[in-house]
């Protein structure tokens, strides 16, 4: 089996695992935690809660759910095209794309299934100092995937510069 095929299968597996985890955790939170209720996980530093985000990442622009749905779908389609057209599908690239696409679909599903917003439930920080806006597995997946994609691009750029130096 070609390495590119193996990497693509890894991306698909990551996509399925992350999307499944996102869907299951959101369903469990909606079933067992009341809106704005806080359940301590690691003291009060890590809590579970139920918040419906009708805005964008970190709760910005609340009330623009349709706008973010359209943007999310467009970005997802562009990412799929990028994945298909990319010639150098390294492991880090395919992992990053699996993570980003799973996160995007996880949040898109919340927006199109009639929920009041994207289900956010992980709440980290201290009320006395700073508490990060609530987020979910899909959000985390997008952030980790985007970070890996940036790393991939930096590595590839370094390779191109080194190759041009010797040509």
C-alpha cells in the first residue's frame, strides 16, 4: 500500500474517531447537565457545563449562527479541495486535515440539527483570575489541526528554501 494511501486512511480514521467523540460527548452533556450548571472535574479549574454558542469561536459575534454555518460549510469544502489537490500528503498534513474536518463537521452538525447553537461544555480556568470561554472536542480538534497544518507549512517551506539553495 502506498504511503499516501496509508496517510489518507489515517486521516479518515482520525476524522471518524474525533467526530464520533464529539457527537457522543455533546449528547451526554445535553442529557446529564443542565444549562449553565457547572460540574467540577479537576476541582473548579476544569468544569463541565452546558452552553449553546450561537456565535463563532470563543463565543464571538453571538446571534450570527446562520452566518457561521455558511462560513463553516465554505471552509470545509475548501479544505476538502485542498486535501484532494495537495501533492505532498505527509502524515502531519493528513492528520491535521482529519482533525480540522472532523471539528468543522461536528460544529456544522450542531448548527443544522435544530439545536439552539453549538454545544460547548469544557470550561477551564478560575473565576477569580480568568476562565477560558467554553469549548468542545470539535473546537479543540480544529485548533490542534490548524496548529499542525501551520507546522506542516513551515516544514515544507524550509524544505523548498533548502532545495532552491542547492539548485
